């Protein structure tokens, strides 16, 4: 192979990969919500998941894109682990479509006669289409043409290669076949595309550079090489992503081992039978790739249930990992609708953690201070992680609805952050509450805590709940009334000398924290509806300005409002 051949190989591979990327991008954007609907159909059964995964992967020519979307659906609770694994099986079958495109079109037609006009037509549609659907169809056509132009360069590069490397002699032994499996694996890892590795293999086979058994070994290696993409994509990812990646690896390893055993046992027969005299070698390889994956599904299908049970017990995070997001995964950022669902689910989880922490703080003893502050720190770290995810999502091309949701999500996260901060402060005043001897004040404190607890019960957020709670508004009125009453009692106690100025001021501070905690809880549920699509949103009512039977202290309201805008420990999103 001379230097010019190396240049053709690199250029052809580059054109091929660019064509695949454009095809995938164009098809995904042209399909729009259809891909999402197709994945939603997979929720009905594992068998539907298998067919959905195969069909969508064959359409968009990217098993990794469907795998990422599947992870997003699992994280959002729309798919079970078993259903997602079935989709992964289907993705492996659907990915064989690349081989069929190469085998049936790539080597049977004059490339320049149809590929170059397709590229020209595609670019015209792309240039005049703007953001219309036919513009994305143009991107797809351009990628389709480049796909075959690159393939043509690859085929020309491998002419006469059999004279330089004795492929047939090497493939006569079991060790030789295993070596070619390894070569296919390394090739796929290096270029991170099993489709490109398949194209190279089929190009070599079409020119007669390698025998059928050798090509079969390279196909097995390319199939195994896709596990590297799965393994790399889940570093630092969610538990569900790691479980799906493990299932993907297990599927490919088991079927690869079975395929290699079959190939070793039949290698001599294949090499001696001269099948190429009767059948198209490239078609045989594409058929082998498809059958190989179908056999893999048949082997793994009865093992799926025990594998799901095994994986669900793995990758569980302990209490020390509570500060790590459970649903956020950078792999789904390219699919904003799934990313926003994951973020809403994570916020719902933080809401429940914050709610539990606030209840503990209100009823805690001073000895619980360290534990509560530790839990507040965990919530703060989670909210910062949500903020970072939100920033990354904001850098993606977003529709108007999702762009409007992001600020609301961060507003709610800020309320949770403030509740956690107030909880860590409230517990420091537990001793002061217990030292109050005045029975009326004790009764008021008990009532304030009771109403705040009821408020927390009414404002626990569920990821499926989009409307604010009428009960929380009524409780807010009652909370305001009780808070104003207890303030007057404390001030009277200070004037009468039953409380010293320092004691009274400290008690008012502690009661203000409890009062403000209830306000923040009500705000979080009031604004939760803004995370829903526009058509499902309920109107946001500013409960703090609605009619109340209480006579609020204007100075305190101004102080609380100022504190609301500039908290002592503001949320910092890096």
C-alpha cells in the first residue's frame, strides 16, 4: 500500500463517517417527535421494545443515539430496565442495516452516477429550507451521498491488498481467526463506529482482499467493539445508564463468543467451499451479521429476566453518595425533551429530601445539629449539580417551551436550597424553644410548628404533579396569622420583662426562620406547574399578595422580601 492509498483510506473513512453523522442528524431532526412516540410504544411490552429498537436504529443509523434516548426514558421512569434491555437487543439488530446498504447499493451501482446528484439535491434543500423539515431531509440526502462516496474510496484502496498480507493463510488457524476478531475490535474502538468498521470489512471482502472466514471474524470483532462506546459513555453516569451498559456488554460478549465458536468450527469448510462462486460474498457477510445478532437475541431473551434482577441489585449508591444526582446524565443532553424530564425528576427527589430535612429540623433537639447541617450540605451539592446540568442543557438548540422551563426549574431549586439553609439554622434554636416558661408563648410555638409541618405535607412535590395546591395557599394564610400573633406575644413578653431583649430577639429570629421556611415550601409548589408544557400549566397565584385575615407587619414583610431576593447563602451555579 503506497502513500496515496493511505491518503485515500483516511479520506474515504472520513467521508464515510461524515456521511453517517449527517444522515443520523438529519433523520433525527426530520422525524421530530416521531422517534419519541416510537420509543413510548416500547413501554407496552418487551417484544414491542425489541421491534421499536430495531426499527428506529435502522431508520436513524445510530444505535448509540437510541441507547442514549433509552437511558433517558429509564431515568424518567417511562421505561423499565427490562424494556430498555429489549430495546438494546433491537438496536443491535437495527445496526445491521448499514451492512445491507453497503452490500445492496454500495457495490452494485455506479457511485458517481447517483451519489453526487443526491449530494447536490440535498445541499439545495438544506440551503433553502431554513429550519423546515425538508431542510433536514436535505441534510439526510447529503449524508447519504457522502456515505457512498467514502465507500467508493475505501473499495478502491483495498484492491490488491491480498498480495501484501497473507490473510487466507492466517485465517486457517483458530488463533488466526481470534487475531482477526481482535483486529475488528481494535478498529471499532479506534474509530468509535461499528458501521465504519463494517464498511471497511465489506470493502476488503468485495475486492477479494480477504476470504469469507476472515471477514466473518472482523464482523464479530466490530460487534464486540461497540461495547467500548457503551463502557466509555457511562463513566460517571447514572445507575440506570450503567445497568443498561452492562446488559449491552453482556449481550455482545456472549453472542460474540458463540459466533466465534461457530466460525472456528466451520472455518475450514467455508474456506474450502468457494462460496463466492455461487453467492455474493458481501451479501453473505451482511446476512451473517444480521443472523448473528438475531441468534444473540434468541440466546439472551430467556436470560433477560434473571439478568434484570441481577443488575437491579447492582450500582446502588449508599448514603455517602446521596449528593450525586440519580437521574441527570450528560448522555441525554442532546435530546432536550428527555433531559428536561430527567431534571424535573431530580428536582422532585430533592423536594422529598428537603421536605424530610425541614420536618426533622422543626422537631429536632440541639444534638441533631451536626446531622441536619450535613444533610443540608448534601442538598446544596445536588442543587449545584442540577444547576450545572441546566447550564449544559441551555447550550443545546432548544425549543421555546423548554427554554422557558429552565429558569423556572432554577427558581424552584433556589427555594429548595433556602429551605435546606433555614433547616440548618432552625435546629440551633431548639434549646431556646425549650427554655420558654410562658405557657401562651409555648402554645403559639407549638401551633406555628404544627402549621409549618402541615404546610410541608401539602407541598411535597411529585414529578407528575403540575398544579399548585389550594390547601397550601390556605395554610399560608393561617401561617401568616399565627406568625403575627406569636410575634406580638413575644414583644409583649419583652416589654413585661418576662423575656430579656437578647432572649426576645433570638426567639424572634428563630420564629422568623420557621415562618420563612413555610413560605419557601409554598412557593416551590406554587411554581411547580411552570415546569409543565404550556398547555398543561395552571395559573400562578401570588399567595403573598392575596387577601388574608391577618394584619401582617409591613416591616417584616419588607425584610422577608429582601431576604428572599438576596439569601445569606445564595445559590451559586458554576
